C-alpha cells in the first residue's frame, strides 16, 4: 500500500504545477474603517494578508520578504503537512528571516482544505501577520457550491501587543473593567449572586473571566462589517478561519442553522448547528444559501460578549442575527456543567441536536464524522501521555502539568508509535491546542469515523482525548494557540528521537534579498504524517532536540523579565513597589515614607520574593530605615493567602524582631475598591491603614487613606 501511495504521489507531482507567491512583511500605520490608525505589521500591505490558493499535486514556492527595519520575522503554514524544515517556526525548524532578507519556502501540496499562515515570531500575529490558504482537491470539492469565499476572523487593538503581555503579568484588572466584566460586591448584589461571590472569595479563587484581553474591534477580513456577494438562491462555501490572538467566536446566522462540511481542512459528514463555537486557529467550512429576499446577518460574536463582526448575505431589509447571551461570570457552574455534559455527549441526529443545543454550546466534536475510516493500524505500538492544562491567572503563568516550556520543553517520541494524548483542563479558561505537522483523531465516540483535526478546544475543567501516528522526523511544536498563553509557557516540542538529522537553523539558510535558501521537494518524497495509511511528509526519522540546537519554543522569549512600578503619592505619605518580575521571582524595592510635622520617616525593603503558587511565597531581603530606635537589617519570611483572599505575612529580621501582617482588598464597584492592612512588629508595635481607590484609567487612580502613623490624606495611585 505504501509503495502504491508513493507512486501515486510521484505521478501527481510530475504533472503538478509550480505555484509561486511573494509575501512582503512590512510595518505601517493601519486600522479598520472608523478607528484611528495604530502600528501594524502587514502582509502585502493588508490585514489579513492575501489568500494563497493551490490544488493538490501543486508545488508551492513562496518567497517571504522581510521589509522590517529591525525585527526578524517568520511564517508558519498552519495545518499543512510538509517537510519539517519548511514548517516555519524560528529556532525549531526554520531560521528566522532577518530584516532585509528573503526566505524561499518550497514544498508539495498533498492534501486539500482551508488553512492559514501566520508569524511565529514574538507577538507579530496579534498585529497583523496572518493570511489564508485554500487548497482544492484535484477533482473538485465533493460538496458543491456556487461560490467560494474566505472569511478570516481576528481581534484588533490599538495598544501594543507587548504592553498587553506586560499588563497581564502585573495582575491588572484594567481589561476586565474595559470590557464591563469586572466582578464587584455591588455587581454581585445586582446579579443576585452575593452567595457565589463570597463562596469564591472563601475558596481563595480570583474573579473569573472568559477572555484575557479587552479589544477595540473584532474583524472579518479586516472590517467590522462586510457583505458577501452572491445571487439569491446561490449556495456559498464560506471558509471561516479564526486568526484571532485571544478570542473565541460564536457563529450564528439570522437565516437559520449553519451547515458544516469541513473542519480544520478535512471534509466531514455534513451536520447542522444553530450556533458554532470556533476557537483560535480552527477552521470550519460552512454552506450558506443566499436568501431570496432581504439582507441576512451571519454574526461572529466574541465569546465574552464584548463585541462582534458581521457578514451580510443578500440585499434588502436587514435581518440581524440573534444576540448570544452573555456569560454569567459570577456563577461559573454553567461553564463546568457544559464541559461535563460535553464529555457525556451521545450521537444524535441534526433534528435532535438543534432541539437541545444550549445557548452557549461547546465545539460540536462529538457530532463530527469523517467520510471514511481514519483508524490507525492496530499493529502499531501505543502509548498514552497525559497533559494537564495548568495556569495561574494572577501571575499569568500557563503550563502543562504544572511546568512551563522553560522548565520542561521537550516530549520525546519515536517513529512508528501511536501517541494517545489525554488532555485534562485544570483551569477555568478554554485552551485551543494545536499540533504542528500532524493531524490527530478526535476520540469522542465516533469509532473508525473519528474526525481529523490539528487544533482542538479544551474547555474549562474539561477533558479531550486524541491520538496520532508518529510517522515523521524532527521537532514539531505543540502549544496553546491563545497567543499570550503560548508566550507565557503553555508550549511543548514533540521531538522524534534516534537520528542525527536536524533542520538548517543557521542564518545562511535564510537566503539573500533576492531569494534562495528554500528546500527543493522531490517527487514521491512526501506523504501525510498523522493521516492514517499515509507515509511521512519528511521521510527518515528525527533527532534529539537540544543536542545540535536549542529549540526556543516557536520564536517566543520564554520566562521574560518585566519591570513594573506601582505606587502612591499622597498628601501625607507615599508607598509602593518597583519590581523586576519573571514567572516565579520578584526582585523588588518597597518603600513607605510619611511626612508628618515636616519630618520624613521612611522604610525601604530591598528583597527577593520566590513565588511558588497563588497561596504561598517566601521573602528574603534587607531593610533600610530611619525610624526611631531602628537599624538597617536583613529579614526573611513567608507570605500566605488565607480564605476570603486575605493576604498574611510573617517575617523575622536580623535583630530578632518578628513582624506579622494581614491585608485585604475588596472590589466595591466597577471603579471603586476598598483596602485595609494591619501589622504588628515586636520592635515598632502596631501599625494599620485603610482607604479607598477610584479608578481613572489604566495608569492612574484617585486614592484616599488613613494611616495610624501619618494620619489622613489622599492623592494619586500610579501604575506603569
């Protein structure tokens, strides 16, 4: 069978076309219509970049020109099965493309479907480096349509992607406030959820949200609203691609149920859904019939309810799509129940599914069926790996099995085995998990007809099971496709073992400004890794990751250090903290200075805080003070979070004095929070303070405070 497949591929390659594209990556000012321009990185001058189209049997030759002045860039061909060195992940498979140079990719097109491309360098995907790929079967689509349109969904912000990452790392509630999803005591009272509010605080859980970031707009093909051309009665194949950095979308049409005919590229047996949840990096092909009269909306609503993008079909009076009910963030049981019900899903007909579909459904994986068997050979050895999605929203650490990529980056695998992955979500967020270079079978009760995908949504506190055949070579990235989760450590590399082969990662592979540096595909060399019964796309086996080069996890700096400043300037005192922070360490300078009676009293702590989990940290440092009867001295201690989110601390200094403290913040309204702190020091005795803060913007708040040593005053709190 393998020989016949190789012969067929050789014949197709011999008669296939060479299809060439040039993609130019450059910086410019850009915005969707109606918004002020912001910094963007575009592909061929637009967001999204152009659609590149092929037919099975073609050979792709794509020249990527880096026209950025100072930044490297990259392009990953998301979902395509291709030789390892063509995967486009800098530091793992392919060299970074240096400023002013061109890298030529060349690979055979061996399977059909809807895919996309995007940068894997830093956070460039957020600000515009993405576009779509359409590959047609040689004999045409099995499900016919009169028209074919690509719709690329994305989230857009005027802010810097790097600043978003920094804001997430500093425990800021600004994005929740901006979206109107911040949880407060008065908000809980209005929602009739005071019991749930206090239960959450008692269990030491921070406030939950559906999405990490507040966006300025949600776009379809670069616009908030667009019309899909077509004549009444025509059937349109709409190829949806979720290229958002951090947003799930619900798709729903005013014109009735959506008909799904393909998922992540491969065809599926057609099914109907009222509302479709599409995660980041997923693609779905839908069939839509242009209505005979009227203009009907197909809406892509952000999962957190903070906005939407609109597609319109037909002409005449407008018929908007139904609103998606907003999530109840005070009662997270609904999210948990959805995950539990999804795991127990039984096969149903379209009619049964449409009648019982919840208002906020999960992905319809249990209903997807492949048109033909995807069963893997029973003779292959099998191995099960458990990957638990773990995270810490307060510190913004995201990981698998409690360890980030920086702590545990490589999963060794061997060619010829079937890897079954048991995904378990220990967090309250969705995670779209993507495997490069392979398709996996989703095991959700479909047996031999289990659908093939390259990205799967792992819902809050939910489980998923997939399997794939390890039949390639080299290192292949696996990561959460929520860009900021990946950047924060939710990444692994599946590394084929027992071979000296390695991809060309030197700068010389990038080629000059005129091109070069590409890989020339040989007819018959390439198959379809992860596709049952098909040979490898790369041929050969792999190498041990880390021996000849050091994988960096996909063009991202893992465990970066952020400089943070949070302080107050008040009429009677000033206090705050300057911190250099990475995932588990704070190197900080605390200050407290009061100025009663024109005299300044101060205490400065220079310290190191080792963060173990949200509830426990250790501290070590040196205290500098001009307090009466006090001397500069070392100190060491622990911090522990009590029920009701009360922070406690206990430390002993070099003079033998013990200091114990308690502190608490309470969000009263969207803008106002209350705070109080009390501490006892065996040397300086009691000290306490209480006050209120009113949020003005991301950087400043008004603050008023009473301090037992310095009296009453007020001023500004600042955060940078």
